[in-house]
C-alpha cells in the first residue's frame, strides 16, 4: 500500500524531467480521464529511421498519472516507434514498480493510452490500447 | 428532551465500526454521504426474514406469503410515518432515489410535458436529478433552467424568482447537496414554485437521512430518497407523491403486481401504490428499511441533525487551521455533515489513497456532481461526510491524516 507513494513516484511527480510541449513535433495526442479530471498531452519527435528522438508530456492530475507519464516518456526516448507500439499495461506497471487497484490503474495507464493512440495515428484513445 | 446522541452506545450497534482496515488500523468511516453503515438491528431483521418468513408477496395465501406481505406493507407504513405522508399508499417503493426521480420523469413527465415547457433544476444537482431531465428534455424539446449556485455554495433565490417568471411546469432540486452540504430552503423554494404554478420534486437522498422531513409541512409534490443512505440496505428507496398526482400518472414499468386485470392486448392498472411496483420487489430490503427507520426514530431525527451540526462545525474549524486547504460550501449552520475540500497541489485521489493508510475512508472525485465541480473550476474534491456514529476524535484523525498527506508531497 505504502509503495504507491514511494520516492520514485513522488520524485517524478514533483520534479518531472519530461514535462513540456514540443513544437514542432511529429506526433501529438491528448486525452483525459473524466472521472478524476486527469489530463495528459504527449508530443514526440521522430527521426527518419522511425526512432523517437525527443518526447514531452503535459497535463494535470494525480501523482500516479503524472509520474507514470514522465517515466513512460523517459523509457521511450531513443526507441523505435515500432517498439513503442508494443508497450503494454505491464510495462507501465513495471516502470512504476507498484500494484494498483482498478480505479488507480486508469490513472497509471492514461499516458500509455495517449501515447499509443498518438503513435498509431488514431482519432481517439480507447482502453483496448492498454490491455 | 435531550438532543445529544449517546454515540458510544450507537457505535456499539454497528459491527463494522469494530473492524480494522489493516491489522492495528481501525476504520475511520467518513463516507456516509456515499452510503451509511448498517446497525445490527437492520442486518438481523433481513437475516430473520430470510430464515423465517421469506415468500413472494401479495398473491400467496399460505402463511409465509401472508407474513411476508404484512412485513413488506408494515415497512411502507413506517416510511410513510417517517416523512409524515398523509397516506401509506403514497409511498412507492423503488430501487433508490435515482429510480424514484426517473419514475416521475418517465411517468409524470411524459404524460404532462410538451415542447417548449420548462423545468427548473439547480447547478448543485447530483447526476441522478439531472440526467433523467436531460433525457426527457431531448425527447420532448423541454427547456431546462438552472438556479445558480453562489460562490459560498448557496442557491441564488433572486435568480430563481426570475426563472419562475417563465412559468416552469416543475422545479426539481436537491434538499441537501451531497458535495457542498448545503441544506436548501425547501419550504421557501416549494412555496415560490407553487405561486408560479409549478410542481416540485425534492431529491431527498441526503436531506431525509439528516433531519426531520415532513412532506405535508413542506408541501412538496414529490420526494425521492434511498434506504442505504439512512442505515438501511442498498436496493430499496422510496418515492412520496401527492395522491392526486400519483393517481393520474400512467404506470412507469409494466409487469406483475402493477395490474388489476390483464387481457392479451390490454390491461387495467392496479391501485396505488402497486401501480408503480411492477415485478417482485426487494422484500427483505423493505424489511431492513423498516428496521432502519425504527432505529432512526428511536434515536430521534432532531438529535441526528444536532449531532451533525456539532460535527461539521468542529470539522470546518479544524480544516481551516490547515494551510492550503479549501473547503467548499457554506458555513456550518447552513449545511449538513459534508465537507468537500481541496489541498493545493495535491490531487484528491492521492489524498484519499494516503488517508486510507490510516484507515480513513473518504471519497475522492466529482461525487456524481460534475457540473458543480466545473462551476468551481476543479476536477475533483476530497469529501469527508458524517453520520450518527461519527465522533470528534475521527475528525482529529482526518486532520492528522491530511498533515501526513502534505508531508508525502512536502
């Protein structure tokens, strides 16, 4: 239980390394979780080889949603887009290093949902993207 | 007559209050606005019903069926007496306050409203007293108007008077806000509505559990409430309506029990209240509802209201001590036992989750009142709410817990 607010998460929440907005960018997507008002926007730059060269997130919400966005961007910079497309729920949970109940899971997975809708070039984000 | 509750004695009646959330961490239950805990008498009444009396009601002639029917109808009589309904048949059992409001929207609304008619609601409504009217409005081209909420969480009655100049057909409003805690001036709102020729529906989901409610004194046309917010089980609620209205309203749902005679292509509806109770109802839950009402009657609703007043006044005082805490809603004397607040820079989900470490159960979110939160420009609040079993020591634990939350994010 106490793990939920372990240092790593609080640190990424309070001192995010990847908060911001890239302009110009190659990929941009945003979505929110209406239940709690969490909002995440992700912008990425991708090079000619299809590799993420830079990434930023912006938004507001609980520590879990914001920290997971920061950790997620950190984990994909330098990776090929094809690899980003394969990211799953478990990858995010591994980044956070915690167990989450169903309500907080939505907070943790919002950034992955936004990221995948963006890299797939979808019009809207759906929960199927993060199963 | 004393107005103070014997809270230690009351607490002993609620077995769940003895549990530990985790070993060594006792439960501090501050989420009664969502649902209240149940006293032993309610749990045992339902258990005893299933062990001794259980049968379907109203048509059977065997002993168990007669006993079950009598118990179900006794519960209805208890509910009627509790809100001072002039007739027992004016109490319709539903699933909850939400279904009660939907019953009025579907039955009365569709029979009586036409394009261009207006309904007045308020900005502080729970979704249960908003969506049924939105659905009706879309279907019938009915216009919805909203009494604004002031910055200090009260209804703007001057604006209400202006809205009444458009001669609405119905004014539907919450008796007590589940977020702000505001206790609205029900009698005044009803009187003004009637002067303008409008009927009134009070969402009493929070009001009825927290203070004495007399439908005749308030002169309200419809009153909706839920058992589970007043010590009873979930799955049962009630609608009170004025007899002349209920009698002329068409049935809401079709099925068994709501009919008098049935042919292949037609039916004659049953008399009140059965006309609105299609299918086998929640019988054991009705018995539990009756037991909850007996318990509250014994405690005394004046004393319930006074106890909550004392707790909320203390809570607001303690919360105000904490830097960067903002409590929403009016001052203590204008509200019931609900304190919704924000902590600067800390999301309510995080606050609630950390409070749970200390066994403190509070709610985080928009509490089914999204438009109200939009009005105040916040996505969510943390809400602590109280009932007859809560004590000041629990408020102190909440305050200590909030300091712990601030420490985590410090």
